[in-house]
């Protein structure tokens, strides 16, 4: 039977993601609480949200601005190059929005819920946290704790981009004493009805969040070339700063996924990057900041902008920079040329077996890595941006697939070339593209692959699951 290929899904603009997703969460909350009456003034928006919710892309970061003071929330006294990053008692305050990292937040939905979020700062990767459930208690920050209800906040939409933020103790967030002063502290307090501007927050996508234009960003698995069944991960899946980086058997756990985030607008295609662990949100760091010490071990830590946390991805024995469709071999180095590189500890002390360290680059197999795309923070269907900022979507379906795969490029462009590579970066020889936007993958061994398609000008990548 001949069937027509499905059209690529339309995606909601990132600037509206939080608005509609929180409307949706509020709607589900009301459905699950029949004693609450539906009094929302925007039934059409709610209905559209239900229809659009499966299609949205995740926003990067948001700014949270008080409606009464027009000032944005930030981590007090922290700038883009902060000190004291791990101070869990540092309060949340208000300041005129300047687009600095300590004013930008990532909202992470609590698993198993529809309306509860953890709020993580882009700068120090710590989370909002209440110390108790008493009124007038200041909001501070803490390290991730899956069982801490005081790190979970409900965002209740009240119209437009406005929200009331409710704590675990059923209190709401406001600026302390209704102050309009710069530096005034965020606290929880008894809710007012109707909600007053001092308890109202506008949550919008931050236009100052970095636009990642380098070769990497999303979720990557980093595997040693000599052993593709091993992957770089945090020891014991720890979420704590100071945990060591080790090699472990390949799994689907997010502790083995890393995002390579350009340090600033001056980053080139080789770096420098922050290597951020997807599970902990912490950055790859040389222990003790021993940037020039061969044998220094690697840990994860709060990002402080120091050289021991900046990394370059260099092709081994090749002067050319990384390119799309090329997964390695790479050095992961602490300098754009020369310097030291990430390697597996090969010493005889069993206490350190499996740990990663830095060493002098001599092209040993224990210091050569493949970097393979696992996913992308910008949502399913997104691809990595190239240096011109192109970021359109490659659509492949069905996914997972058992036999025939349909491929769709933006603007219905016909792919010129299509290749399928495994997690080691090897190109499959049993899959051939015949130019009809379909691919017969029936002979592929079940597993995870990367589909790479080109239109003659751009290259697009997407993860494929073969059943």
C-alpha cells in the first residue's frame, strides 16, 4: 500500500514557549483538581496550547521580571565572571536587566508533574531553594536535590506573560516589603487576592542569552577511539562538585551526555568550550586548576570562567577544524594548540583506574576521542547551527523505524546526499540513498545511529533509533 509521507511538524517559536507551556501546565493542574473551578479568561489559548504542546521546541533561557518594579531576578553579587559560585545561601535579588548570565534562568520541569519547575541559574548552575515554609523567608540557592520539595515551584498563569510563583508551602514569591530598590531580596509571602503587581512575574525568553554558532552545543557522547563501548561520565552519576570524571560502559544515562557550550562570542569552531554534563549541569574542570601539570585529574565543578574549565576540540594529525559528519579522532585540549589533552589514566595505582586526566599530546590511543551527537537542547528535530547561524530542522520519520525511513529537509528541499553513521562514527555500508527522500534501513542492526543529510549548501543531523 502506498502512503503519503507525513508533513514535517510546525514548531512554536521559542519566544512563546514558556508562555504556552505554562498555560498548558496550569490547565492540566485544574483538570487534576476537580474541586478547582475553571476561571481562566483565555480558554482559546488553553485549547490551542493543548494542540500545540507536542510541537514546541525548548527555549534556552528566560528572564524573570517583577511587574511592579520592572527589575529582573539575579544571583546577588555575581557577574559573568563570579567568585563564590558554590555559596548556597547567596540570596536572589532584583536588578535592572543587563543580559548577564546571573540574570538568566533555565526552567526544568519536575519529572512526573505537569506544573512544577526547578529554576536553575545559567551562571552557577544552582537552583532556587526555600529554607523553610514560613512567610518572609528569603529565596536562596542550592545544589540539585531530587527529593527536596523546596526546590520545586509552580508557575500559575494570570494573563499575558504574567505568572504567580507558588512555593511548596503554598506561599508566593514577591520582592521583600514591596521594595523597588535595586538589590531588594526575593522572599515568599502570603498570597493576595487578586494578585498584586509585586507578586506578579513576567517570564519571557531572554534575548541576551548566547546564540550558539559554533560546531557543537547539544548533547554529545564522548568515547575513546580504542574502546567505543566506553564513554566519558561522572563517577557514580554524582551531581556534586568535585566528583571525578571516569570512563564507564556505554548506557543511555544523561551522566554520559555533554554539551559543548561556546565560552563567549569570540569562540571559534575549535573553541574554547565549556563541557557541561547533562545530568549535573556542572563543567569539566582540571583538579586544582593545575593547567600545566601532566597527570592532573579531571573533575566536575561550578563554572567560574577560569582556564581550567575552557576546552578546545582539535582534530588529531590534521590542521583543519572540525566539520559536520566528522566525529573524530579529536584531542580535547586546554589550549588551541599545544597544551595538554584529556586522556585515560594508564598508571598501575588501582585507586585511579578508569579516571581521566590531562597529559602531553602524543597521539596515544588513550587520548584520542570520538564525539557523537546524541540529541540537542533546542528540541527534537533541531540540528546544530553552522557558522552562518543556519538552524533549520531535519525531519525523519517514523523514528524509531524498522524498515523505510522518510527524510524531509526544510522548505521541502530534496536531499542531495544522505549517510547513516553508528555511534563509533563508522558509515553504514548497508544503507544507500536513491534520491527519493526515502531510505531502506531494514538491514541495519538495531541500535542508535546518526542520519546526516545535505542540500548542497547546508548539512543537517538527527538521531535515529533502529528497532
